[in-house]
């Protein structure tokens, strides 16, 4: 279906400690065709109605919002990394 996602890694020192993710973002050509929905329903052994209910739960973002999300994801990961680093330093002092 071409759903979009992004991720940002949380690094503490030289190690990757966590990963933040955002997904379920609808691509520019949305919603999928009836054929695609039918194929997905068959692959998942469910009904087309069920698939369509979940397809309605995607996030519709403009191109500008998608770019903003990319920048925010890494900023948030950097903040989490900073907090984890400070915590590690504090524990090493105790």
C-alpha cells in the first residue's frame, strides 16, 4: 500500500539505545484502489470492510508536514539521548 514511516535513533555514547518511530502515514496517492484493498483482505484472511476501517486510521500529512515530522523526530530522539546520557552520568557518580 505504500504507507510511509520514519524513525530516529537514540544514541548514548557509541551505542544505539532506542528508536523512535512514526508510521501509518498515507502516501500522496491515497486511498488505495478497490483491487489493492481486496488483495490485502485476501492476504490477511479478513474482509474488505475490516481493511477499510483500518485504512481510515492513517495520518494524512502534506509534504510540508512530512518534512516537519522528519525534523521533529530527530530532535526528540536527541532530547531523549541527552536525558539518558545525563542519567548515566548521575548513576556513575553514585
